[in-house]
C-alpha cells in the first residue's frame, strides 16, 4: 500500500508534468541536454533508469547516452553507449593503465568522435526529441576536470540547451562535513561549466532532504549542527557556509527517489526553469564570446594580410632592383665584349700586317741574291 502511494501521486500529476515538459522543450525547439554528474554511489544510473521509465510513462521523447566505459551492467537501454565504441579493458591492457587511467583514456578516445554523437542527437525526428540524459562516470573528476569532459560539455552547450544535474546521496549528507564536501564539489562544477545547475537530492525514501534545504537557507541551523564538533574541519565548514551563501540563494533543488519515483514531476519542472536560465544568461555570454573570437580572428587575418602585402612589396622591390642590376651588368658585359672584340680585331690586323711585311722582306732578299749571282757569272 505504501509503495503504491508515490505511483498514484505520480499519475495524478502526470498531466502537469507533460504540459511543463512540452512547454520547456516545444515541438520545434532543440532538446534539453541533462548532464548527470555525481559522486560514486550517489545513484546516478538508477536515477536515469527511473527517469527513462517516467519519460516512457508520460510519452516524452527522450534519448539516453552512457558515458561510463567501466559500467558492467546498465538497467536501462542506452541509445548511445560508449562501450560500443571503446573497450575499457583493452585500453587498460594496450596502454598499461590502471582503472582510473583506463576510464580517462577511454573517454578521451570517445570524445574524438563526439561530433558524430551531436549529429545523431540533432537528427530530425518525428516526434522531435525533448530530452537527452547523459550518464557520466562515477569517478566525478574524470568527467568534470578532463579534456574529454570539457569537450563534451562545450559541444552540447554550444548546440542546444544544457543543464548540469548534480546528484547527491542524501543519507550520507546528514553529516554536516559530508554535506559541505558535496556543496564544494557542486560549486566547483558550477564555476567550471558556467551552466545552469540543479541539485538533485537522491534517496529521499531513505532520508528526507529537508534538513539540507534548511542548512542552505539558515546559517545558524548549519552552525548548530556543527556545534558538537570542535575540530578544525568543523570550523572550516562553518566558515565556508558563510562563503557559499550566495551560491545557495540561486540554486534550484529537488528531492528524488530513484527507487519509488518520487519527485519526478518536480525534476522536469525544474529542468524547464533551468532552460530559461540558460537562454537568459548562457546564450548571450556564448554569443559575446563568439563575437570576441570572430573579432580576434578578423584582426589576425588583417595582420596576416598586411604582412603578406609587405612581403610581396619587398619581393617586388627586390625583383626591380635585381632587374636594374642585371641590365647594368649586361651593359657592362656588352661594353667589355665590344672592347675585347675591338682589341682582337686590332691584334688580327696587326698580325696580318706583320705577315705581309715579312713576306716582302723575304722577296727582297731573294732578288738581291739573284742579282748578285748574275753579276758573278757575268764577271766570270
């Protein structure tokens, strides 16, 4: 009887959830991408199973992507599964890596083809997609602080409305210091991605999340919970609670139960509100960033063109100078050639004259000898 109560409540509010979902996504709008992030054991995979069941029940067109290469079993059918592309164990063997290194490398390899995932998600469908849920690895830092995680987040956020859903293990957060650790992790992800964030307190069927909402709204209540602990960590947590007060004010929170399905309607309603925040804040910032990038690219192109023109002008001047120098050298060579030809002509004429003189002298000598010989004979 108790187990059926949440399902009855879910059915009573089904119409409201369907209306809010269609309003958020719209028949012609792009799907809402939800990046499900959380610490190991927070119940992300089981929660996505419940979300998948809820979307089927409410006839919402959804798409589920598994980005955890090390998961052994999925309780839901993923439309895109990283395990179909990258074998986690083979990556460990091939590169000699440990478990975390294997997961990180597998995610990096898969990210190199993530443009194909974007194309599949953006593919026209009838009816069109409304939601895309991406299940990330349990080792939270592998996705949030890696190049592949940044690439996946940026590709989604630049293409369609994207929301980060941070899943929190509510029973473990009953300890004030554990609660503060989760809040610090959430705020670090918020400032890393700069995307709308939704805090999902999971497992409320085990422990209600109202205490956490009270701690976020009232510093004195959180300080009272730390009163019995006089350690340095407790003092630090108390101080950090004051620092995070502004973070708490703008944060949306929902209580969920992946086991019973409690809070599903509130989840999809909060996602619609996060999309409005995305349109209001992230899109203008993204457009301004793209404009700055285009302006810098235009300046770079103009600088390169100016440099190219200067190089071409320098080469043209060098070519003109080379042509002038070549003409001068050719003139000098021509003059030298003509002078050399003149000298050779003079030498040739002088040589011919000397030969003629020599021939005349020989003829004269012969005539003298002949005359002398005739005179001798006559005298004899």
